[in-house]
C-alpha cells in the first residue's frame, strides 16, 4: 500500500536532509579553518574555543522557542528565516577584525541555525504517519555527518587554492539556494500541497495517531522530578560533550596535535563522519529491535550504553596509537559507536512519558546544548594548560563512559507513575 500512495513525503524529507547538510557545512567551516585562523590571528587554543563556543550560545537562545515559533508561523517559514540569518552572518564572518566581533558573529550564526532542529522535527511529524516517523527522523539526520564530511575535503581545497575566507563565502551561498528549493517544492503540511495525491494525503493523516496516546498526563514537577529522566538527560549531555568536542576540534587535533598538513587533517577528519552517515539511521532501527528482543528497559538502553562505552574506549586508543591509519580507524569506530546511541536516546522519552515526551526532548535539547557551549572552550583550556591534545581527548573519553554509567545505573526505562497513583495502587 505505502509504495503505491505516492512519495511526496519523502521529497520533503530529502529537502530537510539538504537543510541539515547545508547547515552543517556552514557550522563546521570554523572547524576545518581553525588551525589556519589561529595562526593568522595569533589565537590561543582557549581563544579559538571561545569562538567555537559562541555559536552554541546563540544556538541555545533560539532552539528553545523554535517549537513555539514553528507552531505559530509554520515550520517552513521559521527554517527559511533562520537559514537566511545564518547564511548572512556566515558571509560576514571573514570581515571580523577582532576576536570580540568574531564571537558576536558566530553567536548570530548559531541563532540562525538553532531553529532548524525543532522546526524540522515538527514538520516531519506532520508529513509522515507515526509508524514511519523514526525512519524519517533518522534519514533527515543523515545531513548532519554528511555536511561535516563534505566540509573537510572541500574546505581543504578552498584554503589551499584560495584562502580560508573563501570557505565562508561559498558556504553562505548554500542557504539561499535551499530557500529557493523550499519555495518551489516545500510546504509546511501535506494538506497545503496541491500536488500531493489524495491517496498519499489519506495515508499520512490516517497514520498520525488519531487514537488517544496511552499513559497519564504528567505535571512538569512529575517529569522533572523523575530520576530516570535526569539519568537519561545527563547521559545525553555526556554524549553531546564528546560529539561537539570532535566536531569543533578534530581537524585542529590532526593538524596541530599530530602535525599533519591541512589536506591530511581534512581527509582524516572526513572518515569518521562518513561512518556516521550510516550509523545515525541504523541506531533507530536497532533501538526498536532491542526493545522487542529484550524489553523496554534493557533494549532501549542496550545501544546507548554500549555505544558510549565503546565510543569512549576507542577514543582513548585513537589518541594513544602512533599510527595515523589506526587512529583514523579507531576514531571512525568511536564516532560510529557514539552516533548509534541516538535512536535509543530519542525513543526513551516516549516510554517514560508518552504524553509528555516533548517536554523531555526539550530538556534533552537544552542540556545537550550546554555541552556544545562547554566542550569547545573547556577543550581549549585543557590544551593550553596541559600542552597536550591527548589530555583533552581523554577527558572526552571519560565523559562518554560516565554517560553510560548514568544511563545504566540511574535510568530505569518504564512509564513514570505519579506518586498519588502509586499510593492508590498500594
């Protein structure tokens, strides 16, 4: 049936993949250009970390209200405005003449990009039936590692043949290109699209949860007072710390920490993200399989816990080996293991509080963004204080393993039962 109703919903998913890809090209431009910019401006590692952290401060400002804005004005309109904002300030980045101005501009780039994830998730929920939502979300997120993977060799080419400023000029153009694509092919809701078939529209709307979601409606106090919620959220913070550490510092680690040329650093960084292109969607499938095979508590935690542990251990060995090839292999294993966790992490809120899952995901996003603010600048500080990139990587490894411990020992994945209900049942 699904193969015969039409595929307009998957065109929308593909357009969102492009949005994420272009967004991460703009976001990770600072990473591949990092060692060159540090040399040009004479920045310390701590100062470069501050510039990288500024993005996430801006990101946090708009990420939290983005869902409300998407509901009020339409997700597509919100993403379009955000895309034009981040494109404009990406274009202006090379004109920053001081570190203070660079920090301000990167914060504004973050504000433009902060609306995309919540708005895109809102759009997916309207364009696909619930039984396809996990697959659709997994595919949209392919744009995250794909954008980073493309940035690395392309950024190297631009720096070696032109200059680091060219990266920002070129990637800034991609945002308006996406806006044009959305203008011609995108709609906020399937019912607003005159080109969608009647069969596909009925297929989407009939599978979007007309029946009542099971479970009690919880208060904010009951959700935020749950130890299981905080265990999962802290574990997600730990994951994000390592992810953003690698996103902002991996090219510079290869260039300055392993004394590679810029081209070698770019290509070395590309491989872990190519692995993540596949592990993002696979993680969602494995989370569902684990729950069916071992039950919700064990099954939903199985891949997040094992992914954090193996990702952390692989990162330790990657920094210890003297072989560049082995370091790339181990970093690819680390990134693959870490990104396998995402399907499990984002399915946990649905089990803990079906009617309040959005509240928990919002907490994830807020606390997770704090990791984006913390990781770049703390990494730079550790490098400056220790004189060693390896020490900063060891800290990331420890965070990953600590996240696994929080999830394994604190988070029991079962529906949250209000205390008054527990008393009545007793």
